[in-house]
């Protein structure tokens, strides 16, 4: 308990973050006070392990679970009521500064749990100013907005490129159609000139025959 009280005092320091571990019995509930300033965000990361007393070592156990509660004794508000597995995270915002009661209750679903064994809980706490989180959120929102604008610009550029390709294809088809018509009219004019020449030659020949010049 002395360690927990000391830890409670250390948590009052701004931007504090540290990890430690302690041992609990199966089904045991441990509570300790935690002091935090107003509008601060407390984040915790935990991990539960089965501590085998005879072997003096910790092993991973997916059958372990935890019940986390955080209460504000002055307002009577429960900030957290979370049930999780052998590892996870929890977060809560300190609405009113002062003392809060943080409780952890650990259990094992194993029916043949050895009463001599314990559960080792590794806990990492971090207390940060809510304003810092707001600044980080603003930066993330700014980055998100910048990415959205860049994505929109890329979309516009792609649409413009697609429009230019379609125009080039239409221009190419128009050129082919014009060239085809030019060739057609050139061939038609040639045949027309040949027909006119043939008609004139035939007309002149008949004229000369009529005048008995040939």
C-alpha cells in the first residue's frame, strides 16, 4: 500500500508516465487513490500474467480477466466501468481535479486454479494535459484536411487528363474523317476531269468529222 500511495503522489506530476507491477490473488480487488489536475487525460496500459510461485516465473494466461473502475468520490460519478481480458488499455478524462479511486479486480476462469499462485499485473500510467491532446487533435485534423485537399487536387488533375485524352481521341477521329473526305473528293475530281476531257475530245471529233476536216 505504501508503494501505491507513493505512486498516487507521483501521478500528480504533469505528463507523468511510468510502468510498474504488483501481485494479486485470484478474485482479489485492489484500490488506490490517484490525484490528477482538472481537464487532464489519464491513459493506462495493463497486462495480466499468471505468477507460479513454485517456479518463480510468470506465464501468459488468456483465461485471466480484469474489472477496472474509476470513481470520483466528490461527485459520486463513475468514470470507468470496464471489463477486459488479460491485456488492454483504458482511458478517462478528469472532469474535476482531485482524488479519484482507481480499482482493479482480477479473476481467472480456470477451474483448477492453484491457490498458491498469484496474478502479476503490469501497469503503465500516463497523465497528459487535455490541451496537449487538443493541440495534437488539431494537428491531426489539419493533416487530414491537407490530405483531403491534395486528394481532391489529384482527382481534378486526373479528370483533366482524362478530358484531354478524350479531346485528343475526338480530334484524331475528326482528322481521320476529314482526311477520308479529302481523299474522296480528290478521287471524285480526278474522275470528273477525266470525264470532262473525254466528253470534250469526243465532241471535237464529231465536229471535225462533220466539217470533213478529218
